[in-house]
C-alpha cells in the first residue's frame, strides 16, 4: 500500500493497478470516457491506493477535480449517472462533486433523489468539514506554527513525568502539531517527546 502526502496542495494520484483496471473496465468511473491514461484518485481524506479508496479518472475529470474547476457545469452532468455506481468510492466522489454544483437544478435534484449510506456522505463531506474546522496553531506572538518548525521555549517548563525542568531558551526542533488541539504541540526535549503549550513557545525565524 502506498501513502501519499495529502493536504490542499497535494493529491493522491497513482497509476491504475490491475484490480482497478478490472473494476473500471478501463473507462473513467465518473464520465465513462475511455482514456489510455486513467489515474487512480484517492477520494479525500483517504490518501492511499487501496482499491476501496480510489476512483479511476480520465485526465479531464482529474484535471478539473484537482483544480476545483466546476465552471463548466454541463461537463459534470455525467455525475447523474456515476452517483448510481455500486462502488462506494465512486458514490462518495460523485456526491461530493454534485455538492459543488448544487446551485444547478439538475444537481440538487440528483442529490435529493439518491439515498446513500451515511458512511458515504460522511466521507464525501469530510474534506470540506476538515477545512472548515482547521485547527491553527500559533506561538505566543500569534505566529502560525507548522509541522517541522523549530521553536524556543519562552519560559522554564516543568516537564511532567520526566522530572526535569526545560529551561527558557530551550530549542525544540521538528515540532508536530496536535491535530485537534490548537494549544498543543509535540516536540522532543532531552530525548523525550513531550506536549508543549503553544503559549510558551516562540517560533524560530
Ligand atoms: Zn472522466
């Protein structure tokens, strides 16, 4: 299983494996066009090439999806067909794309007429929800912190459980952001990975 880096700027796109070639019959699973260069697209937030997570896409569909280009709404009428796929990944992607087009009557009617498992609609909505709830970590000066940053402690910290005090000025490299808590980061001090409150650090420029 391959994993891909995934955030707004990265998409998980891979060559088709045999399983996906068979499932898709070598046509795009969204628009049904034949394309010799179909790609496996992991429907976010899934980010690996497991067969259940990917959709075979033609270069047109893939290009528009990765560019979030829904201006040509007629192009996407193919979704009224693909939404009825029996493949969960295709259902999830179709549902998600129809959501982008729901200002169009045909798209909102299609969304109203399908009944999908909650797991599928949750999957389809997950990326937008994650973006809406994006947790932003900021240092004591309000500067945004990112994965891999180096920070400096702005005061002496008593490291719980480790029985030592990390002095003010301690440099902590390669921090990690605690995903669901904007006030916490993780970093290594004296070999121990500890949780540090963002209000006690300053990002090193
Ligand atoms: Zn296509």
